[in-house]
């Protein structure tokens, strides 16, 4: 390869035979200009070309004794070095040789056919021209190789483009990037290559770059690619908002440069486009920018302020966020000159800093631009940064210091609240300590009145009264700020409370205000005359103070609830104790009432059991004596203290003076309670009599059963309020039990008494169903007292005289008190037999009734409760007969001789209205056990019912009016059961008859 020498010192290799007649080529060039090397053979020339290298070969055509000639040497040289200049100077050249040499790549062809000087000049000129052309060719080829080396750079994508952007050539990295061959891209517009389809803003960005380069300017463009698994392009600015499920390749950044390539005339002949992957550099630049931005943001927003000074305290660096603490800009801080102006002198000992290198947590006070004091925590460190030697890190701990002081005060408040016992005491403590905890001048506390649904102010500070005036009640509604806060349960902080539409006092001087609910207990209010007082710390402390108060109020409420629960448990235990005592009384009374045979025993047992074991001081039972002026309450029996008899003799028991509790109960027939005898002592004389005997409370209950009163039970105790609701209820129920026991005893006496009083009443009660039925049917109706009880009522047999039984039964069924009526017998005429069947309830006129229509019979009537006969029987009054005519109704009853006839008359008057006693007589039994009672005891209710229905149904008439099967059907039983009952009754009847007349039932009759 030729050296980089100049033309003047070029090395020329001359190849020519040594013996020639012509001018020697080497001698023609051998001067100071060229370095000539002469060889005589072609082989020697080939060896001399490489070492040392030559700049030009001058050769002859013919070499004697050699198979090679100058033309062969030219071809051999071209194989080795295509760019070496070769000058062929034949002595016998012709056109054919010239043509062949040109075809072989000769640089210059110089035939030596002239003079010696001409030949030398021609050879010198040819060599000079060859040297110049060869050097130019070598330079171009070197540049071409250099271009190829750059174009084929494996780290760079390269393309040769037409000026309009059509691809002329692409290197291997560019083809590999798109997995394409040269034929796939050649001839295509550059912007349409697949590589750019994954680039944002393509093909417009590529087209703009090519158009700019085509004008002769070098165009640069940075392109960003985001590859997705689907081959699409994702905009890098929106890459972060894409779906997380979308798989993305890393972002790739390409830096593309398009350079114009000009021809010899200077026109743009082609374009060289090169793209380099600068992803890592772009990432580093982006990270650097983000780091710088983060640094700026951190410095501007960090709570600590960093200052750097030199040894003299002059500022060398001021953090941009210095205004957060001090309110000054960084330029204003620089103008201060010294750190002592900002943080004060003597902040630390320089010797300590030199010894330790760093001093931490130095607390100091600094004043900001607005004159506010800040508590700072300063760290000082030795540094060496751009002329600075001391670094100060300042942290504002004013809020933390204030919070610590407030929490300390709040802790004292919490300890005080531990010992508070009432809601008002808690409110007083919270309002009193609010000034220290919150550093506010005004505070107040409302407590909720559940009964009135009102928030009532229970405590307020002097500052609140001075700024706001008196604090008033507020309804628990949205009409006021406290009411709304209490209902919503949400705290409200106002920079200026006048901005609230719910402000109830527009004249208040309060500006900043806080309203915090105290749970279900009330509302806490705090404020000041300055607007915007409540910052984050103030809000937090206000909420903490309110929460502490709420916890204390909850504790007091729990303790109050527990105390109330304890009192309730104590009260219930006391009630249970008393209940056990009452149950014991009831148990003893029940046993006594069951064993009692007479009314006197019942009344005596009640009074004795109530006053035994100091249960009550005195008890007595009285009944009303209606004779005399207005009547009087008579004493039947009493028990307890001996002073009781004196008390009964000393008080008025006249019904006209119904002041004494027992008399009042007898008149009103209602319970009378006197909780405290001493109240109204001078108003009623009986009270002084009772109090003199230490009777301090009284209760009196009527002895009533089924609307009938058998007297009054009155009990006295030696302490006020001795008769609570439970005892009163027990005594009221005891009154009914005593009355029921009296009724049972009298009913028993009525059944077993050998003598009784028969009373006959004239009843003018239009509500009595027999009276109304007799008037409606215009007949005589009779009832002999026989009755069969049912679950929901009773059935009675009514004999009819003077009307058709079916018509009477139909009329009876229309009555509400009648559940049903049916005919059991019907007579064609009213004869003596019919009258006889009526018994005591039959007509007294014998053969013909008062109606005189010759029609009669019997009907079975089902009555709903209450049934008059049963009502009377419950009180020992036995109905013997009832006869109702269209004009009047006669009722005959028997009462035991032991029962007062007047009380019995009163019982009848209670069952019927408008009752008049017509007659009274004593009915004696012939034997201790009369025939009727003896028979009644032998027969069952069912047997009596069957035989009574058979009798009134005409079964025993001759001929029979109804057969046994018909009677059985009416009774709802089988004929066999009917006959069995009839035979049983007949057998028992004859037994009683024979016993009555002294003839045993099983003895044979005597035949005379």
C-alpha cells in the first residue's frame, strides 16, 4: 500500500531490461525529485512492490529471457493492489497493446517512439499524472472504507436514503431490528419501515426530519418506542395509566440523525440516516432530572430548614423553604448577614462542636418576620461545602411543644375528672381547664335534658360571658349550632362563627369557635375573639379534651346506673322478702279457709293470720247494717293489738260520715289506701285516734264475690307507706278469696241445713228472660229449679201453660241470652196431670190455666252465662220455683237459717231489678235428712237430668206422650242408656221411699 509521502519524494519502481538501445527509464527519472528503484525483471518488480512500498510502477513491455511482459506484470499488480499507479512505456507499442493495457487497468500508457528528451518528458509527465491520480483514488478508497466502517457499525442503525426518503441501502443492525432482509426495505419510504411503526408520533415525525435534511440541514430527532405484546405502540406519557394486565416491553429511546450527502456540484444527492439506542442515557438523564426535581421539592417542602455558614457566621447557603419557619425569603436571610441575627448568639460552644463534630437537639427560640416566637430544635454539624464550614438544620417544634404542654394540662384535667361524681362537676372542671389546655379565653358546656329535649348550659367561663354574654338553652334540633352538633354527632370548627346561618346570637363577639359533641351527654364549646384560631393542633386538643370529658361523663353515668341497679336489686330483695312473707300469709289463710266450717271461723282466721308475728298492727272485718239513720258499719271480728277495740269504739262508723277508711270502702265498695295517717291530721278525727295508737298507714278492701259484698276488711300498720302496690294487690285478691270462702260455706249450709227460710219475691225485671218470654207468648211459664250446667251455660226445663210449646221455643230462641230451645212435650189440653208435673212451679188453678186456651207442654232451654239460678246458688240461695205470667213474675227461694234473710234479699236484688219481698216463712224438715235431700244425694246429675226430661216429656204418662227412644234422641244418648238411667232412678226412689216409711227396700210386703 502506498505511503502518505508527497509527490516530490515519491518512490518509483522502474521495471525494464538492462540492455536496451532506447533511453533508460530509470535514468530519465533518477534525480532529486523521486526515489527510483530499478529492477530488470517482472518477477523482481512484483517482489519489490510490497517491501518497501512504492508509489508508482513504470514498466516496459518486453523482458528478454522471460515469459512475462509488461502487460502481464500489470495484470499481476492489479491483483495485488488495484490502486497502485502503473505506467506502461513500450518501445514497440501499437493500438492493440494500448487497448489491452487500458483494459487491464493501466494508469498511463506512454509509447517511446519519439526523441530521448520527448520520451523522458512524456514518461515524467505520465508518472506525475499517475501519482496524482493514484493518490486521489487511494484517498477516495480510504474514505470509502472509513464510511463502510461507520455505516456498518453494529451499535448503530444506518440507512442511505434518496432525498425524498426512499431507502437505498440499510446496514445489518437496521435490518435485524425489524427482522427484515434488504429486499424488504429497499425502495420503501423510510417512515413506513416496521421499526418506526412502534414509535410515538410516527410517520409524521420521520417525514418532518427527512424533509429538513433534504433542504441541506442536519436533522436530529429523539424517538421513543414502547413495545407491547400485541406489537402496538403505547404513548409513553400514558403508559402508567394503561391496564395492569397489559404486558409492556421496556421503553426504548432512539436518537436519530439525518445528514445530507452532496455531490460535486453541492446539491443534495442522498441522505445518511443513523439511529442510536440511547435508552440508558435517556434513563440516566431522566433519573437525573427526577433527582434534581426531587431535591428541589424536598428542599422546598421539608419541615427542616438547612443553613450553611462560613467560620464568621456569614450565610453561604440558605434552603429555599426558609420562609416556612421564619417567614423571610432566602434573599432576606442573606441580607441579615450573620446566623446570630437569626438564631441568636451563643447558640452553642464552638469548642464542643470542634470536639464532637456534630451537636444535636439544641433547643432555642426564634422570632419570625410577623413577630411570632417559634421553638426550634437545631442540629449543628461541621462541613466543607463551597466555602461553608457549619451546617445548621432547624426544625420547628412549636406545635409539638405546645401539644406537649397542652397534653400535660390535659393529663391533670383527666386526673381531676377521675374524682368527679356528677355531670355538673365534670362540666365545671372541663370549662375551668380549657384555658390551659386550649389556650382559649372562652368555653362552655351544655348537658342534655332528656325529659325536656333541651341542651342546658351548666358551666361557662368568664371569657365566654364577656365575649358572648349569657349562655342560653337550645333545643336539640337544627335551629342552633349546639343543637345541630348534638343531633349530628359531628364536630364543627369555625374560623368565624358569624359565617354560620345557625348562629343564634349574631351580637356575639366570638369569632373562632369549636362545637364538639360529648356523646349523648351534651356539647362542649370553645372559642376566642380572634378569627382563624383553630389550627391542626388546636382541633386535635379540642377533640381530646371533649373525648376526655365524654369518657368521664360515661363513667359517672355507668356508676349512676350501677348505683340505681344496686338500689333496684335491694328494693327487689326487700320486695322478695315481703313477698315471701305475703306468700306465707296467703298459705296460712288458704289452709285456714279450707278448714273453716262457718263464716265466723273464716273471718276470725283472717284477722288472726294478718296480725300474727307483728305482720300488721290491727285488722278487723265489718258488715253494713242498713237499719237506723243512714246505716252503720258493724264489727264482726278483729285481731291484733288490744288498742284496736278502743280505736273502733272511738271512731265514727256511720255510713253518713264516710271518712274512716273502712267506712269509705263500705260506701264506695272500692279499695281505700291511706299511705300516711299523719297527713291532714286535723282534717279527719279518725286520724288522731289512729295515730294515738301508732297506726300510721291503712288499707281497706271490700269482701266481694260476683258483684256481691260480704263486708269490709281493714288492716293497719305501724309505719307509713307500709302498703305498696304488691301488698295492696294481694289484699284485694284476698278480699275476693274471703268472699268466695264465705259463699262456699253458706252454700254448704244451704244444702245441709235442716231448716231454711223460704222467701217469695215479686220481680218486675223486664230483662229477665222468663218475664219477657211470658209477655211475648201470652202464657204462663214455670220453672221448678232443676238445672243442668254446661261448659258455657246451663239447661233448664220450662213448663208451658196456655200456648203451644213450639211457638214458645221459637220465641225463646230469638233471645240473646238463649243459646237454643226445643220442645220436649206437648199436651192436647191442660189437665191435672200437667199441673202436677209442674210441681211447685205449676199453676194453682187445677184443670184450667189462666190463659184458658187449653194448650201446654214443656220445653228445654239452653241459657248462656250468667244463669240466674247459678248466680243465686253461688251465694247459698236455692231457687225453688219461678212462675212468670204476662202480668207478673213470682220467684220462690230457700236460704239456710244461718244466713241472714236480709242479706239473701240483697243477693236476689242484685240478680234481679225491681224486687219486692212478698212473703217469708220457715220451712222445717220432718227428719234430720228429709226425703228430697236424701234422694238428691243418691242421684247423679245425669240421672236427675234424664228422669226430669222423661217426666216432663210425658214418658211416664199413660199412654206415653213420647217413647224412650224419642227421649233418648233428645238427650243425645242411646235408648239402652236411657232405660238404664230410668231403672236406676226408680230403684233409688223406691229405696228412699221405703226407708222413709220404715220398710226396708229389700223386705217383702206383708199380706193381710
